[in-house]
């Protein structure tokens, strides 16, 4: 098992004897909250992709994935574990298919509940390439507003759905490719709008 060194929190340091006050302590991955062991997920994926493992081993591996309830959705996407678990939903064994269905539905639920900020100023023009950059959430908010500003009908829910589709298609990453896809969609929306020019 991997072991790491972690700096003690101020509460832990204060509770220790002042003469023996180490600043660091040894911890394991499981004891660190919010840390995901990607290597373990990849090894589970490899094992699930093997054809020769028994039903008991498969159920054990799926249950291990199920215990990782705080598994971030971007880790699911990046590791491709969903592509290994998905086909197991149709497995002849009821125990395997039940756990696989439970995992997939939990992951899909996380995607559906991903926050998208409300749109406040429709028809406002702005740039996705702001000099400050901003957080991913800020960029996603601006993308929704940009899409909404260029839609023929003011439909904030539609703009959110379009942005979410682009975000998911880009492996849930806000990067240069994401911004390019948003701009392409905006140009498509502009092109599809009827022109208001006088003849």
C-alpha cells in the first residue's frame, strides 16, 4: 500500500505534546479524504475487461467501485471505467448486472446534477477569451450567455443544454477545444438566424 507524508493540521499539532511536535505524519491514500486512487481504478478496469475472471471476482470489483462513492465524474470519464462497467448491465448473472446498473445510474445522476449557473443578462456580448481566464465555472457561465445572446429565441434552458452537450462532448474539460466548439456553435446560430437587412 502506498504511504505518503502529510503536514499536520493546526488542531492535530496543538493536541500533541509540545516537546514532541512533529510537523509531518505518515498517511495512506484511504485516510486522505477526497483523494482518488486512479491506478486502482485502471487496474479494476483491466480486470473487468478480461474475459477469464469469475463472477465472484467481478462482483467484488464492482462492489469496490461502488464503495468509491465520492468518485469524481471527470475520473470516470478519463479512466474509461464506464465503458468497462456498461456492458456488464446485460450480464446473465443478476448480481453482476444489478451492481453495474447501480453504478451507471449513479454516474449518470452526477452528470445530470452538474451545476450550470443561471443566465442573468440575455443578449449581452462578451468574449470567451478574457485576459483573466477565470475558473472553469466562470467560462461555462459566459459560454451559456454567449449562446443565449445568439439564439433566435430567448431560451435559457436551451442554451444550458447546448453548453452542457459541448462540455460533455469535450470530456468535461474547459480548454481551448471547448472554447472553439462554443464559438463554432455561436457562428452556426448566427448563420441560421434570419437577416433583418432591408432590400
